C-alpha cells in the first residue's frame, strides 16, 4: 500500500466517512442494475442483451459490497456484515452461472473453429497411413462439427437451467430480503463504533492484510518450470489467487477511491485461466457422454488439450504482467 | 560466412585440397559404420543397440557426403556427384525410417504418460456432470492406456517393416553399388578441373549461397503472431528450413574444418519441430483406426493437440535461439 498517498487523501477522515460512501455507491448501483434487469427480462427465454448486462452489473456490485464487508468487517456491525456477505455470495454465484455457461460455449466453439484446419479423423476413414488424402481431408471436420453440436446441446441446456434458476432466485423471498438489506445500506451503513476512528488506523491494516494474502498466494504459486499442463489439481492455487486479487482490488478501491490500473492485466490473465480451466473440464465432461462416435471423442480430446494449453498460456501472461503490479504494490 | 577466418586457415589451399579430405573422412566413416552395422545385425529382430548406433553413423556420413556433393558440385565430377547424391539420399532415407518410428513411439508414449493426470474419460462413465468423482478419476487412465497400446501396435509394426526394408536395402545390389562408390571415394575424389582453383574462389561462393538460402528461408517463416497451431500446412516451410540449415552446417564444416556451435540450438529446435509434427500426424492416423472406443479416440485427440503445441513450442525455441546464430553468421 502506498501509505504516502493515503495520508494525502484521507488524512482527516474517519473510517466510516471512507467506507460508507463506497458501500452506498455500490448499493445504489445494485438497485439500479436490479431495476434495469427487471425492465429487460422476459421470463420465457435466456436473457436479452440488456438483461445480461444488468445481471453483470448486479454481480459486480454484489461482489464489491461482499468483499468490502469481508475485508473491513472490524469497522462494521459484525453480524449484519457477515450475514449480508453470505447472501450476496449466494446471489452473485447464482447469477454468474448463466453467464459462465454462455462464455464457456463461446470459448469452446471458437476453439473448435480454430481447430478445423487440423487432422480430425472420421470413423469412416480407417486407413493406418500417415498423411490424409484430399478426400479424407475434406471429411476431417466431421468430428469437430459433431463435438460442437454436442457441446452446444449440453451447454445450452445447462445455460437455460441456470437462467431459470437465476429468475427463480430473483423472485424468491430470500432475494427480496437481500434487496431490502441493500436498499437499507444505500441510505444508512451499519457502522461499528470503531468506524469513528481515523481511516488510516481502521482501514489500512485490513487493506494491507488483503494485500499480504495476495502476495503470499502469488509467492506460493508453482514455478513455471514445474508446469504439468494436464494436472488439473494445480489449478486450485491459481483460482484462489484470482479471488484474493479481487479482494485486494476492492480494498484498494475503498481506501484509494479508484481502481488500481496495474491490477488489470494480471487480473485478466487469472480470469482467462479460470475460463480455460473450466472449458477444458466441459470438453472432458462432454467426452463422457455415452455412445458418442470416436471422431467426436477425438475432437473433444483435441479441444481439452487445447484449453489446457490455454491454461498454461494464461499462467505465462500472469507471470509476465505480475512483476509490474508487484513493483507498484510494494515499491 | 566469416571470410576473414577462412582466409587465415585456407589461404593457399586449392578447392580440391579442402574438399577431398572432408569427403574422404566421411567416406571412411561410412565404411567403418557399415562394418559395425554388419557385425551387430541379427537379421531376425529389430536392431540391437550397436546396430542402431551404426545405422545412425551411416546416415550421418551419408547426409554429409550427399550435402557436400550438392553444395560443391561445381568443383566435382558433375554426373558422378549427382548420381551418388541421389543414391545416398535413398540410403539414408531408408535407414532413417526405422529410427523415426522408434523415436515417434517413444515420444508419444512419454507424452501419454505425462497426460495421465488429465481427465481422460472412459466410455463407461456417461455422467454429464462437471468434475469427475474419485471413482471416475480412478478409471480415467483407461483411454490413455488403450491409446498407448494402439500406438505401440501400429508403430512397432511400422518399425519392424522399416527394419526389414533397411536390411533388404543393405543386401541389395543397389546398395552394393553405393558402397563401392563410397569405397572408391575414400581413396580418390573425382574432382572437376576447376577444383585446382583456390578454395577461396571455388568453395566460398557455394557456401555463401547455402547460407543465403537458409537466411532467406528463415526470413520467409510466418511470424509468431500468425500462429495457427493446428494448421499443418504451415509446417512445410519449417521442414524446408531444417534441411537448409543442415546443408549450411555441412558446408560450414567443409570450409571451416569444424561444426559451427551456434547452429546447434536452432538445429535442435527444428529437429524437435519435425518430431512433434510427425508424432501429431501419427496420433491423428491412429484415431482413424476403425472401431476404436471413444475413450481411446479422446486420448488420441488430447495427444494430437499436445504434440501440435509442442510444434508451436519448438518454433518459439527456434525464434529465441536463431538471432544468436544469425548474429554470428552475418556479423
């Protein structure tokens, strides 16, 4: 943390005077997105573009409120903060699912399209020779096309279910309680008595701890030398780092009043890492469908490996962009 | 070419005085390897370690003699040079096949082993859920094991056939004519009258042309930005560059009397590129086997993509190591 700058901007403010406007802004954003979502939602089909954007904005404000309640809980009513945080995590998780299936399908179909120049064999062509003939080559895309159709079927079904679940959640009494709590938050933040202390004293310690947790997680990531692209158990510390980077980013927004631009590139790399990891798992899952043709299974195998290599590539981008962020964070 | 150094070492030599000892050394090496090969060969099974080493040495000297006959043909009896070169290309091509199948199988089995931590599904597990259960995970290696067995069967058969073909070639009258020609070469090199001219005049021009062809081929390689990992048509200019680098390396050995160490790293990268490209094609070819299980096809798809990414990685290594070589070649 750049204490120097904090002192310049927040020298005389209480913790509550820094925390409350941030939470109130995010709560207002939450309520605005909710209104937009209602105006743009048709209950029958998967969300319109407007509804998707509104759901995205709703998730973003939910995550920011939840992260702030977590990081700065010492300056807030503890029971209230913990309960609202849990409910916001449920809400943003529920809303995220539909978006994740849509993103995953797009990613996989784009990757399959890029693979279409490859030697995807069909079950009909049984020659053991190297090098496909022109005739064979013309039929090579069949496995990729079938794999695409299978993924489209499975992920569209999953997306539709997630859409219904999200609409159901947004109509539930559980959600109404969350929306009420956020509406209250927009007008008044339940601060702890400690929030009357200077921001420097009450907020910078927790923000520094969020930063230290991020730095610790990055330091514990396996080195580039130890890459095993197909060891999916190795993804977990990266996913954890992604969440810690997000918490750090939100804490930075609270205490500095603006996002830290140096976190954008490593954060984006960790998002791509998560997307590729989940897309690879979806390809593997589709390949477990009973009675698929070998050509389809083959294309799914190519796709799985391709996405696992995207996982490795995203780690490389993170490793390249991180030192710049780290140098700014801990000068 | 570092003309400066050539002048130091070959100032007063004729082209023949430089060319003849090199060709005679390589011819002697050819005959020694042939003797070793005969001593270590059992006609019934795939070659012993000693026979493999001897065949490797035989290919190396064949390639060097052939390359030299090609690059410096103006200083040699043209008809003789062209004919012997063609026959040596046939011989080294025939001998290379057995080695190539063995290398390919090793590479693919090692890659499959590295993949065994991955989500290779089995046909029996048909759940469409994300994330395999422990029970599923225990069975995930089945596809990889079957793919390994299939590749082992196909490539061992191909290797055995190549071994028989090589033994047959080494017993043929065509081969005896080659061996006789090389035995003659070991005692006397059929030089052209022009070989009486200074080495500087007769050899450096052709060596420079070999170098320019290499530099031209490297300059024409598609850029790293334009990578399409599954576009196998893009491999051809890399394979061509590999052959031109080899011709340049041999020309350098002739005119400088020793291999150029800066060519080792980019040359090795192009060898890996070729190996990975052919291994990927073998995985695709195995997936065209009729009636294979979907789990086997899936594992072969993963393997194909994995080897295609090795192709891309080898290009990256070449691009990293090449500037050092280029800086030394054209200072």
